[in-house]
C-alpha cells in the first residue's frame, strides 16, 4: 500500500537542467519540497495578460510550416478571422478611411456569400494585380469584388469559374512574408514578381490564397488555370 508523502521530490534529471547552471542565483534545486510550505497567492490568478489572437494563429500555423517543406497551415483562417488581426486594422487605417466599419462591410469579402468551388474575376479589374505575380486574380464574394474593382460603376464584366485548385494557404501575414523571402532567395527579384509563381508551383500548388485588406480581403491568384472552368 502506497503511503502519502508530505513533500514533493525533485527527480535527479531535473537538477541537471542547464538553466540552473546559467542562473544559480535564481534557481536552486531542492531534493524535497514540504507541501505545507507551498503557498498559493490568489492575486496571480487574475492579472492583465491580453491574448493576441493573431499571434496564437501564427504560432499554430508556423509550427506546421517549420515541420513541413510546404506552408499549409494547421488551422485554416477565414476572412472573418483576419479581421481580428491588429495588422489588418493597421493596414485599413493607413488608407485614411473616414469609416473603417463601413468600408469593411462594402469592400471586404464575407464567407457567408461564398458558393462551393465558385470563383469570380472582374475583367480589367487590375487594381493591385501585380503584387503576387502574373496570374488569374479571383475572389469568392461577387458583390464586394464588383464594389471594389468596378468602383466607378463602369459595368465591368464579371466572369464566373468553377473548380477546386490546390491553394497554397498564405492568409497569415507572417507566413506570406516568409514565403516571399524564400521565393526571392531562390529566384531573386524577377520582373512582375514572377518568383512567387515559380516558387508556388515548385511546391506543388496551383495558386495562392492570401489576404489583402487594402483590396477585397481574401483573394486568390491562380497560376495553373487548367484547374478551373469558366461557366
């Protein structure tokens, strides 16, 4: 029968931690810690320690990126998730908008408006289309695409596509930055940012899913256009 002890033992391997040797004045291993001497201070249970959701998402996604040659996140971020990122709000504020919430409602994609495997492209809606390299730029929220890329109401044609391309998911800003650095390191800075297309396809993907709050939020650039069909 196991008897109840009145102390917490310190295992031998814990005593050999390098942190003890680096900071002997802060950490002193003790063979036995009497339980009755352990005090719990309630004030430490509740203190200002706000959690930044974007940092949590980044840690989750970056873990997968560091343990795979690809960049596929463990948790798929939605357009709504990205609105919680501080960087998203900062980028919107850079535009000097008089009403950010109104602009979000009018110009940023909402997943509730998506249809399965359906994408849209505004003909001649070329605003911002050089950032991720030459390709077919697509969105999934038809209404906001029209609002943004046909902002002058010129009745630009909207093309509809169906398909299920294999997207390289770079919605998280930090993952996108890492991808860009790796592409430039491998290919250098090519004309029209073609290094992004080359590197994306090297990884076995058809295109990139990313987030640009200064456009329509969640957007896609498709390099392998054989993966979709115009309807």
